[in-house]
């Protein structure tokens, strides 16, 4: 973008002389300064170049997987009692029903194990607590003992699956979801949201749109959501509320549009239409995706740092009897 050192020096020098009123500019200090002409610095061309880059839809994205460390437990203490919410004692040997405790252990990573139940073997994605990984460093075999305390004859098929592992997972109709694993029973959407320039323009000028145009934008975003297999039913239910959307005030309409966009973003953001807009919207499910994944159906995808290369693979079935997922 900066072709030579001379242009950059011109830009730096001009910043010192031409920023007195820059902070009052409509688009802020940075854009104001970058878009000016300073000798060899051709700001208009630079900003136009950046605008084209941000509107370019052919790019590679990758997300760093994480081995979680830190606190062993969710640090919020839960009250005593069977319905208090505690599942882990705050002190070893103390009954959490009587004394209260923590809501759960924080997980370091996930393993896929195979175990026995009756005469059959099953496979399951299991979270390994940070506490157990820390114990493994001083007491070898801690992970094996932990799994053996929960399952009969456990064998680790794939170890060390990190948080935000990218996977593809099928719906019943065979369509594929793109997910990040965030827990042993929860995933988040991993399909990046890409909008057309026209849609972006309508979002930017939302307050100037007529009601019928706003409803059209609402419908377009719902149609976009249908391309996410896990959200198809939610999108269909949202479309039932296009009339309710038209009767909302502008602030509520913007919050509704933001909620739809939150669903389609590739992150852990949450939105609940029922809580935001009342009981009549309860048929629109939250975007929290609680799933018990069948390990045999998971397609693992490992991305390079640049996102340009990837490796895809499924776990093969062993030859030891029948295999099912619990």
C-alpha cells in the first residue's frame, strides 16, 4: 500500500501539520488523515484500495485453537441444596449439596474415547478438566485414571482436541454444518458471514429505509440464515414475524437485525429473541447450539496458520465389535 519510504515520510510529516481539526471530522481522525494528499502520499487512492479490500469476498480465514489453562473451576460459588446448581465441591470431601460448591470444572481439551457398556462399545467426545491435566504433570496416568472412574475399559481414540477445533458435521438430510467445538456438549457456528455490498449499504442507511424496505432486508437476512443448516428452522420461524418486525419502532427493528447478524457470525455471541421481544417470539430458538456429537460423523479440518492449506479426516472404525455413540 505504501510504495516507498518517501511517501511514508511525507505522510508522517503532514500528520503533524494537519490534524488540528481532524478529530472533528465525520469519519474520525485516522480516515481523515489517511484520505488526504501529502506530496508522495496519495490518500484518496489508499482509502479506495482499502475499501475494495474490505469488500473482497475471496479470502482465507483461520481461528487459533486453544489448549485451555488457568482456573480449575468456574469461580462462581453456587448455593447449597439439590437445586443450587453446584456440581463440584468447593473443598475436597465436602458434599456440595450440603455445603455448596462450583457449577463445574473448566476443561483443558477434549478426547474421543471408546468404552464398554453392557456387551457393546461406544464412542464419545469427553472433556478433560484443567485440574486433571495439571495433575498429569506430577502424577503420570492421572488422565487414564480419571477416564476409568467414569467409563468402563476406556480407550482414547483421539487425544488433545483443542477448543475451537474446526469441524463439519451433518444434519439428518446430509447437509453439512461448519462448527467450532467449544465444549464436550456444545458447538458454535464457524461459517463466516459474508454480505453483499447492497446489503451492507442498506444496513448502513437503515434509518432512512421505508418500512417495506426494512421488511425486505429482514427477509433477505432470514433467507441468508437458511444457508446455515443448523439455523434453517430458526429462519423459518423468524419469517413468521415479518409483520411484527414492521410494527416495531426503529430501535427495536435495529436490535432485531443485529440479533439475526449475531446468529450468523462465527463466534460465541448470544442472542435470544424471546427475552428481547417477549413471549410471542419464543418460537425463535436461541443460537446456543447444544449438541451431543457422534464422533464417527465428525469431519475434522486442520487449517494452516494462513488458512491456505487444510487437512480433512474422519476417525476410522476399529474392528472390535459393534460401535455406537452414547
